[in-house]
């Protein structure tokens, strides 16, 4: 076990939110070495991004873009920070983050706590060179016209991130998931397309796993109609599987980690079926091994993102996933990860 994994194990003895803050602090100040060059078999590209490996960090860990340099040195192919809202907001009352150790899962009801768009933009302006950085946009809780908040975020961050992700799927902001309906989505995506103009920065849409295949189909078609460059499938779930054993299983909020795996994989399959290669997909939810990453790639994902698994496995997980994924790609005769996308459908 490496030093970073030992530190992660120590953090698990603390209150989850305290551990989270200490992890961000450590990633800001620790003199981490530059990662080794990635195995060429891991290379992939989609939506205008060229990645040395397809394993990314999901939004939520670094909400304010405070630790981008440290995170980039953990070996991710890309790092997504946020969610950020136009105005600072404290989020929901504590406790709001729960570690379900027996289930290898997390429940959070953070509520888009962040320091706001201006502080976020200033940090992105000092982002580490050579790293692929995405910015995840949210809306303030008390904003009536939530689409306007996304437009404000997109406009302010122009030129500062390699891509922007529009998060309409957090379960912890009232009314936010309503934006996934076709009429509201057409309004939002139409306004974003107008604000983008000729800006080449890719715009992704992050959706919930708690959608029917028909609803996912409508979202895919809306995304294609409005020039969305990729779909992130998916966010946390409101579902509570009966298999949960932790005493925190009934806490309100979004559930992530291993219990989300089957639902997130099903949402990916539905999106892959209806998009039929027309829209790149990024898989999130319950990914904690090279085998699971490979399964999602073969199911249609151009890349994967992890977060909850890092809490239980430590940052060494990134390298382990990449090594296993590279071995599986070679064993099946692929020259790059990009070649394997969708081959298992």
C-alpha cells in the first residue's frame, strides 16, 4: 500500500466531511511526483478531447477547483471539478455526507456548497499545464430561472476549461431534475447553444440514473438537436436497494458507489442503444476496477469517471484500474481504448 493509500485509510477514521476537507488540503500542498506516462493502449479521444487514458475523476470531490494540480498527479486522464454555482452558497446543514462502509457506498445531500463562480474561475485560470480539466456547472438553490445560472457559468468560464458539464441531475437542489423533461431541456439547451456561439469548448450534459429508457431516449435526442457534445451517465440515485446494510441507509440524498452500479450500467446501455454512436458517452457509477471500467467501455462509454471508490480504495486505485484495463485491452487485441468503445453491445 502506497503512502497516499495509507493516508486515505487514516482519513476513513474521521467524520466524512472532515476527511473530505483534509483530503483536499493534502492534495493542495503535498509534493506529489508527476505520474508515469500512460501505456499507449489506454489512449482515446472523443468530443474534441484527446486523453492519454479514459479514467477520469467525477465532479464533487474538488467542488472549488482547489486541488487541481494534486489531482492531476494521481494519474487521471481528465479531472472534473465543481459543481459551481454563480453565487456562493453554504449548501445543506451538516451532517450531509455519510459513509456506508458495509455497502461500499456514499450518501450525500451536500446541496452544491461552493465558493461561487468568481473564485472558481480564478483557480481555473491557474490550472496545471498539460492536464485535461472539466468544469461542472450547477444552479443556485434560490434561483427561479435556473437555466440563466447555467448560461452565466458557461459564459464566465469561457476559455478556462477543456470542457463544461451541465449538471441537471443532482437530487439535492429542489427542482433541478425537472430540467431533464423535454420542454425544460429544450429551453435550457437552446439558451446554452446561443450563449456558446462559435466557442469550440465541448459542452456535456450529466443526467440522472433514475430515468426510464424512454426518458433517456428523449434526452439523447434533445442533446443531439442542441449540439451537446457528450452525455455523462450518470449522477447519484434516489433509489435505496433492499440490500443496503449500513445504519445510514435511510439518510436523504443521492446514493453512489457499488449499490449504484447496476442502475448506472443500465442507464448507459439505454443511452448507447438510442444514441447508436451519434453521441459520446461517459460512464459513472459504481466503477471500482479495471474489469468494470472495461465493461462500461465495451457497453458504449468513451471514458469512465470514479469518485466514491476512491474513498474506500485510496488514490492508488487509479493506477490499478489503468493497469488492469491495459491488460484486458491487449488480451482482446485492441490497440487503443478508443477501439474498444461499444464493441460489447
